[in-house]
DNA sequence: TATATGACATCTTATACAAGACTTATTCTA
DNA sequence: TAGAATAAGTCTTGTATAAGATGTCATATA
């Protein structure tokens, strides 16, 4: 029982969000209300809320309130889409084609995806940047957690908004492993580039608010006109 | 005068660090002392210190004190060296060769590097991972801010420790732009790989504690046995 | 329509006490 | 007496609470 009070308040709020009791975009109770409900002082409730803001789980605005982070197409792109023009300007990718298939989970997918699903949906998409097909993307999610996803075509440009709105799944973190590869036949055909062109291979695993791995994604990207940008601290 | 008190305290401490009045690794005055010196309460001093910790500028330890972040070879690699084994394990790069030359600054370098230097040092290094030459790295810094750098051979594996210890320059942030390229003749010779091999091209600009751009670096990396890993939030 | 007001939110600052880390003096033991 | 174990004291930061300032917005009022 050595856990500090503010931690218990954090856990309680996170639980409320993950069960859907608090919906993305909705306003949390005020500091005073949270304090009263949890039996702590307003200052302690505030400390909890500040840490939740720091974790990216809520957003606070003086005079207005505290709100559960909602994945909008904008925030989704800003946080998780790292391809930019060389001058740093954002690019908005457009969807060129997509297809959703169901198949058995590979051993790696079964081992790592939350719920150890036997079957998965595979979403293949080609996205273009400023008119040029530039990204060949393969996304894998559990058929259990995202049941009926294949019925929802056409899928939106930003899947994370769909995950949130239709499945209550809030993506908060993603780990990416990047390597340099040569375009193979499939990829060169999908993107319309010559085989052997150097591409960026971005392998992503995405985690929800509880830290569960809910998505695996591989993106093959042209980087002749844009670059993958990231800030290290 | 709408700036909150804790902000002023932060600015004062950052200034003291950047002038060398507070050295990396040294202990800051206690919360009580800072409060007395700056005319605020201990709680306000604490808020400032907590934000400085959050920014990575100081490290706090209960019962011991608050210390200025010191760049060690370990922290330097952990924070700024993103190449990892596919399983996520860290790799420690070894230095294979290096040469330092002085040359006129390119227009881009003169425009962006702090102090608009007319001349720069260019540091060319080949680094190997587990015995295999894997990174061909070209680093550019101002001859003004880092005067005499060319006399300091051999340079250490982690330059940021040298910047800090010999020039009082603390690197806190770096922006990287990543693209996929084919090895050209120079690079393939330096790394001992066939020309046309896909390589990761990592362009970095590094910033000091005051947000000044102090270094530009291009790294060409093999990614056949390791990957560039990063976490998005 | 423009302005003032009040309810209510977070933000800023202040204070008290708890807990961890060292130092130092004391006590016990060989 | 020398040396190790122990305990007290005093540093440090961590946690909890409270009061007043400030920002936001809806609504009443001129």
C-alpha cells in the first residue's frame, strides 16, 4: 500500500477511459470533483491530471477543462506519420487503393498481438503523396478485437480514428524499426517504380492506452522527394 | 510581466548552466537555497526543478539532490544512437578510422549553424558494429565554437561528451531526417560494401541547451543486420 | 449589438509533513 | 585501543493540502 495517492487516481482515470466510461474528446470531471470522488485534495487530483497530460492521455486548457485525448485525422498524422517534405512541411497522404483480407495469424503475430488471435485482418493500402504513389503499407490487426473491420470498407485514411471511434481503442504509442531496402517486384509494381529502387522499410508496432500491442504495420516508402523526420531528446 | 515565477527560475538556471556557472554533473543548490536566492517559495522552486528534469536538463534524486545532466558515453549513445539489433538490443559502435579537416562553410552551413561561421571542421569517421564497418559518418561543426578541435585527435567515440567537457556545450536535442539511398563509390569503398547496396541516410542537426544549432551530421548506415529504432508518441 | 457579470474551470504560489540518503557520534566487540 | 556496527541528526527531495489568481464561457443587461 505504498503507492502514492496520485498514482491511484491516475490508474482509476485510465481504467475509466479504457472501459469506455470516459469517451475520447469528452471532458473529465473538474479537479474538485475528482478530488471529492477519490477522497484526495484538489492539488493531488491536479498532479494526477498533469501526469496524464504528460503521458498524452488528456489535454488541459485553463478555464475550460480537461479532455480525453481524441485521435483526429490531424493529430493522427501529426504524431504518427513522420514523412515530411525536406523543408519540414507536412504532407497529407491520399489513399490510392486498399484491400482487406482475413487470414491465419503468423506465429509472430499470434505471439505479440494482444489476445493472441488465431486469425487476423491484413489491410494492404497504397498511399500517394502529392499525386505520386509513394507508400505501400501492410497493416495487421486481430480479428477478435476488430471484428467486422472487413465489412467497413471503405476504410478511412487514418485507421487510428476508426480504431478509436468504432472500437474504443486509443493508440498512444508506436515503436518503429527502420531499414533501407530495394524495391522487389510486388512493391515496384504497386508504386510504379523501377525494381531495385531504394525504399525505406518502416516496421511499426502500435500500442493502446493499456500498453497492449494492437497493430503491426509495414510501410515501404519512396524517399526521393520526402524524408522520414524525427526528433531525438 | 505575465511570465510565471517558476518560468523565471527556470530561465535563470538554464542561463547559469549555459554560461558554465553550473557544470554538468554538479549539484544544484537545494530547493530551499534556490527559493531564497530567487525570492520564491520552496514549492515554486520545486516546480521549476521538476520541469527542468522533464526537459532532461537536470536529474533529481530523493535524499541526494538535483544534478545538471552530464553527457556520458552511455547516455549519449542511449539518447542519440538509434541503431539497434532487430531484437531491440543496444549495439556499441567502435571507431575504425577518422580524419578531421578544416574547410570553408557551405552556404547552408553558414546560414544554419550557430554563429554563422565562415569556416568549419569536417569530421569523417567510419564506425563498425560487431566487427563490421557499418556507418560512414560526416560531422560538421563551427571552427569558432569548437576552436582547436582538429588538435584534439584522437577524438573520442562519442563526440557529445567532448563537446560538453572541452567546450561546455550540452547537446539536448537532435532532429533527424532519414532517407533510403544507394551506396555510391566513396561510401561503398569506405564501408567495404558493393556499390548499389541500400543504405540508410540519416541527416542530423543537433541543438544545445539554448536551442542553438551547433552540429550537422550525415550518417550512411548499413541496415542489413541492424535497424534504426524510434518510439512515437 | 455590445458590454458586464458570475459561475466554474485550471494555473500559480505557498506551506506542512513524510521519506530517503549521508554524516557523524556513540556504542559494542574483539 | 582499534574497528565495526548502530543510532541520531540533518541534509535532500517527494507527497499532500489549501488559498488566491487568472482564463473561459454563457447569460443577463444596457
